[in-house]
C-alpha cells in the first residue's frame, strides 16, 4: 500500500445536488472487531479453497511519518460553509481536512468539469501568536476572480470569514473555520523495564486482506524480556521487541491500542480493544526476520491460525531460539 503524504494537497470531490440541502462529507466508518467468544480463541473465515477471506482494512498509511526522524505539526481544519440571510443562517457544507503547517488543503465542489466552488486554505503556525490562515475562494459562475483572505486566529478558536455576497438573493456566503494544532510526537524506545503486554480481543492482519489471528494474548509481571513474534506460513518469522536487540531494526510503532509494522513489502496491523502497553506511546518496535524458520515447539503463549501463529517469548534473549 502506498504511503499518502500530507504534503500533497488533499482534493475532495463532492457532487452538488442542491445548494439548499445541508450535508457533510461522509466519513469512513472504522472497522470494529467482532466479539470473540473467549480469550485465546481464533475465528477464521475461509472460502471454499480454504483461503482467508476476512479483511479488517486495519493498516495505516502514515507509518513512514511515525518513523521519521523529524517532528511535524499538522493542522485539522473544521469548516462550515454558511448561507446567511436576514431571516436565518444555516450550514450548507461541513468539510474537514488535515494538512501539514505551510501546506495547502483544497476543496472542490461541483456537478460538472468546472467546480462551482473552489476553496484553498494554507495554515501556518505563528509562534506565540496563533494560526495564520491564507484563504482563496471562488464560486462560479457568479465570481469572475477568486477572493483572497488572510486571517490570524488562535488554536481551537473559530474565525468567521465572508466570502461572497448575492445581492439579488439578499444573502451572503461565509465560512466558519476552526484550526486544531496537532503536533506529531516522535516514536522512541520504551523507557524503563517493560513487564506487561496485552492484546485484548485483538485482530492481526497482514497487507490489509490477510487475517493472521484474532483473540486475546497477554502477559503480566514478566520477569525477563518480552519478545512478541509473528510466524506466517510461506514467509517466515518476525520477532519483535520494544528495545534494540542484535540484528533487529526499528520497523514499527505501537501507540495505545494499535501496533503497525512495515517490513519490506509487508505491512502488519495489530488492533486491540485496550492499550497494548502500559504507557500510551508512541513507542518504536524493533523487528528481526528469519525467512528460514520452521515451526517447532518453542512457544509458550501463542495463538494459532491457518496461516501460522503468533506469540510472546518471555525469557531473556528468547529471540535467539528463532534464529
């Protein structure tokens, strides 16, 4: 799956049925895990050939950004396009967008090749002052030239900007916009001693469409070290850690109830109904891969599936038994 960079403009196309209808952009509903019958059970959905068919669409496109050595500041833009009449003010559109500070977010709306409304917003965080918003707006065919506005507002503070006046209809088109600053923290090595990990009614997928495991897997009060592992038939075994170990590379991130890993062309997503580690994160995940590993009885806590198994090694240097 290709990584989508927020440095590119985000273009959203919405078909305009009637300007008098109030509506917002549809949001994709997050996939939720089905309730497991009990802890440490795995449910597999297969077609007639025996292949795994269930998909959770649970991988994330910003893994490269999470592993970036540079912090970044994104800005959520919560927008309402308003039609203002003497008798009432109503919202006719409620788009939302997210863009990196200094980059441009774009919104186009129309029913033909030429959009009837075009909106470009470039937010910039001004230290000790707030968020500067550079706005370009055009409505066709009523406007020959776009209008440009620059306004300074605060984080989480709504600003109201008049965009267009329709004198014949005795109405105005305005925009209420609220910027929300989101500073993306860098993933780091888990601090101190880690003696607890849990995957509660979890789902583990590979490359979006391959279900590897479903169920519960947890360890508390571990006395040694914690090495989760993922064995995939036909691929090999991936041994994980939240601290560096011999031969491993930082290839993943865990934050709250989500863990994501990218190794070569493969991406893994492990979703839990509760936080995976005691502290929120984001924390780096180190990965070492052995394509030649053959399944043997070296596991302690594990979930088995038709595609392999996943588990947790607890002894000091227990990763060595896989290499």
